[in-house]
């Protein structure tokens, strides 16, 4: 039997001792292997594995736990439990390892007695070791209790200190709250004072700007006053000269009146002539009064005066010829009279000679006397004829003088009327010039006001009635009317529904069907010019399908009178850039053109369209922090003349998506965007400008009930209406000043983001149809245009900077 000794137990040894039963319950792979010796006694085949682990743990605790109170020799300083008389010898780690490594040796193989004695000695040593460990464990338990008590005491002190610190913390929290309230009040006061300071600074800036503006206005008014004074002086000089001329004309008129009175006194002798002249004069005066009242009648009366002058000249020529004939006849009669007188004298002499010489008979004398009396009678008759001819000649001379006077009067009156007509024409030209200058000034001031407001300008254009529209509108009243009041003239439009309900809208400008393409471009020419000055300009056309958007934006570029906004704008840009070359400006321009078809961006200037159709490119729209829009992989073409842009437009028109619907034979099925990027550099001032001109032809909105679209046309209609609805949502959000603007809901709105919410000058053409069938679509378009006109997108900003580098020309 294996000898067993009962080990003394100490408090806690049941749990701490490595030789407990519980501690012997190790895992199955680590349990001691139990065997029997030759005497049938159970022995441990490998007792060192577990014991070494326990002693190694104890030794480790001894090495690390130097805080425990031990004697320098290794024994604990406390009392020995269990009432042992002598303390066991202290053992080191080397002693324990040597004890565990002892092997039982006998003199021979069968020396079991020696082995048993060695075993007994080995067990005694193990007991001493175990006892020493138990005592060490008891000292550790005692120290643990002391430490527990000390820990409780420390915890009690710590709790008291924590209560004290908590009370102090509460006091500090209260003081901190008071300080925070004071700090918030001070911060509020500081923020108020800062806001007041900023308000005062802003007021100072505004006052300074107002003073500068007032000073500029004063200088401008002084210049205008000087100009007015100069004009007044020139006008006073003109008035003085006109008064002098008027005085001379009055004197001349008085002399003419005196001369007329003389003529009337001279004309009193001949009643018939006077009555005729008075009738002619009355007719002439009536004609003159009619001429003064009506310029057209004046020309006719002048023609009549010319005809009467020609008649009087013909009469004068006839009278002169008749006077010449009468003079010749008078000379002939006088010659005959002289001959008759000479004949009478010769007969008298002959009679005397006969009486003296021959004494002829009384019958011959009577015959001679009868001849003489006949000759005297013929002489008296001829004398009366000469008197009558002289009277007729005087009457003809009087008529000639009267006709000459009337001709002179007609010429003078014609000259007066000509002067008056020239004066009226000059006044009319000056008035038209003032009107044009006033319209130009009004347009500039209106543009400035709109720019300062930041509103989107809206122009409304009504297309003419087409033949099919006229057939349906013959018996119906006009749908579109234009107010004639002063405040709505040229900027108001009225839409009348079938029920008689009238809707009135007001825009920046309203163009009727009679307005030409050139007149429309005149209104936007100043806005186009802003692109050369370094601004971003955007013009887009909105309306239902078939309302004339493409005609407004493109028109017919080959016909000068039918050029749309895009050709006219590009042509003006190039002409203005050529004029600015004399001032040291050099410009570089790049053109691009794209379309948004079924929410996909397509490049209209790409060279291989077939390849792009088979493998469509993905174009991405990006906006930088400066508000510039970039479309990736988009074709940019450097252009230097209008002809190059015209060829690009023709190429893009061939590539654009166009389809036929029940409303429009050539309906645009995509949104077309033409962009002209302008970069300018001035060598003298080293100033650079960067402008962008965006001209957009939107696809027309349409109703499926009218268009009858199916298949691909149906998909196109849905995509168009969706993008236009997204545009309406963006406009509504901008009008309501919402924080989130849904630009990303559509490619169109995301592309137009800088134009609708940035620093761009934006103008919208709303095109409507006067057809009675399109009243509802026109009403929707006008309401949308009114919302757009009320949007404030911000003040436009000029993109310019001064170049400091040495290079004479550089472009971003």
C-alpha cells in the first residue's frame, strides 16, 4: 500500500493548494498516467509534469510579488499556522527542481528495500516542501486580508473624497452655468454689435456708392446741362435766323400785297378779265389751303400749277405769235396807207395839173373824189382795226403779266411749301432719331434694371397663321389680342379661350406675327454683345411643337431677311470682334453643338456619326467652382468666320433628330444646344475676357391626344415632356427660394444649371400659336413664361482678369 500522510489545511487551502482533488481534475489528455509496481501498489508513472507546473506558478508569483513581506532568506515574516514548533526550511526554485528530478536508484534491479527507503525520504522532503508552500499560502492569505481591509478603508476614503468632489463639482457646474449664461449674453451682445457694425459698414458702403453715383449723376447732369445750353444757344441762333427770314418773308409778302393791290386796281378796267383772274385766284387759294392741310393734295396741286403754268406759257407763246402777226399786218396796213396817201397826193397834184392844164370834166373830178373818199374810208377802217389790234395786244400783254405773276406766286408758294416740307421732314427725322435714341436708352436701362434684379428676361413671339390654321379660324374670333393701353403697349398679350375667359400676361417684349427676324434681333443685339465683354449669355426658345421655335433660333441662314438668332448672333460677334482689332483686341472662338435625345447627350459635330451610333459615347456634364460647364469628349471646333459656323450648322442640322407627327411635319425630337466660347486678349491693357454664348432650341411640348405619337415617337415625346417638366420643377423651386434645386433630375436642367442659377444673362423666347386649337397649350406656355420672368437668378458677373505673364496672348 502507498503510504499516505494527512496534510494540514489552512483557510483557503482547499481552493489554493495545487494538490486538491479539484485541482487534480485536469483534462483527459493531461491526467497522470496511473500504473502499478511489482508489489501491486499504485504509483504515478510521471508525477513531475503537474507538480512542476504548480511550482513554476508559485515561483513566478514569488518573483513578481516582491511586495509581500518576507525575510531575506525567503521565509515569510508572519507566524506559522498549525502550531508547528519549527519553521520549515525555505526552499528555492533550484531546490524544488532538484527534488522533482530525483530518481530512485537501487543497488541492483531487485533492491526494492533501498528504493522504498529512498521513496520514504523523498516523501518526507515532499511533505516539507508542501508544508512550506502551505505556510507561504497562509501568509499570502493573511496579506490578502490585510490588503482587503486596506482596500475597504481606501474605498471608504475614496467615497468620501468623491462625495466632496461631487459637491465641489456641482458648485463648479453651477458657477460654470452662470458663466456660460454670462458668456452667451456677452456673445449675443457681441453678435448684435457685430451685426450693427456690419450694417453700419454696409450703410457706409451704400452711402459711399450712392455719393459716388450722385457725383457721377451730377457730372452727367452738368454735361447734359452744358449740352442743353449749347443746344439752346444753337437753337436760339436758329430761331433768330428764322425770325430774320420770317421778317424778310413778311416784308416780301407786304410788297407782294401792295403789288397785288396795284394789280387789282389795274384789273378793275376789264371786268371779264378780273372775274376770270379772281376765279383762278380763288381756285388757287383753295388749292393752296388744301395743299397746306394735306401733303398729298399739295403735290397734286403743284402738278396742276405746273400744268397751268405750261398752259399759260403756251398761251403766252400764242399771244406773242399773234402780236407778231398783228404787228406784221399793222406794218403792212401802214405801208398800204402810206401808199394810198402818196397816191392821193399824186392824184391831187395831177388833179391840179389837170385843172390847170387840161381842165378835165367834172365827171372825172367826181370819180376822183369818190376814189379819194373810198380811200379815206378804207384808211379810217384800217385805223380802227389797228386800234382794235393794239387793244387786243394790250389785253394779251396784261394776261401775260397776270400769268407771269401767278406763275411767280406759284413758284414762291411752291418754294415756301418745299421749305416747310423740308422743315417738317427734318423735324420728323429728328423726332425719329430721338425716338430711336430713347428706345436704345430705354432698352439699355431696362437691361441694366433686369441685370440688377437678376431676373430672367422673357420675350413672347406669336407666329403667323398657317393656311390650315386660317381654314379653321375663318368664322372664329381671334384667340390672341394685344392691349393698346400705354403701360401694356408692346409688352402685353391677351389670350381668349372659347368660353370668353380672358388671360392677360405682361413680358419684357411681345412680338406679333408681322415682326420680322431682323426686328427681333435688334432687341437682343445688346445682350449678344455682352458675350464679347466677358459675360455668360444664354438664350433659349420654349413652346409647344409647331410654334416657331426652330425658325426663331435658326431660321433660314442662306436668306438675309430670314436669319434666326443663332446666325445673326454669330455674325454680329465676328463683325464686332473685327472692329475691336483696331483697339488692340484679339479674339479666339470655339464652337460646339450637341443635342439631348431621350435623356442622352449626342455630339452633332462628331465626324463618324455611324460609329457613334453603333457604339454610343457616354458624355458627362461637369461644373467647376467658377460656374463653367464642361461636357467630356465633346467636339470643339476653332472658328474664325461666319462661313465656318454656317457649315457647322448645316452639318448639325443633318445630324439632328427630326420626326413627323400629326401636328408638325418636321418636329424637333431633341433639345439642341449651340455654344460659342469666346476668349479675348488686349495687348495694350493686358486684359483677358472669357465669355460664353449658349443658344438653345428646346424640343416642343406636345399632347399625345393631338400628336398621335406611337413607337419611337412615343418614347421621344415622353422623354421631352419629362425633361420639360423637370425644367418647370427647377423654375418653381427657384421662384419659391427653396434650398434644394432639383437640377439633377434631367440632363437638360443639369446642363442649364449655370444659366438658371449662376451669374449668367438669360433670356427666354416663349413661342405660341394663334390657332384656336392650341389655346390650352399656349396658355400653359404663357403661364410657364410668367414664372420664368419672376425668377431671380443672381446678378451677372463679368469674367475678366489682367495678365501678368510676359506672353502676349494666352487663353484659359
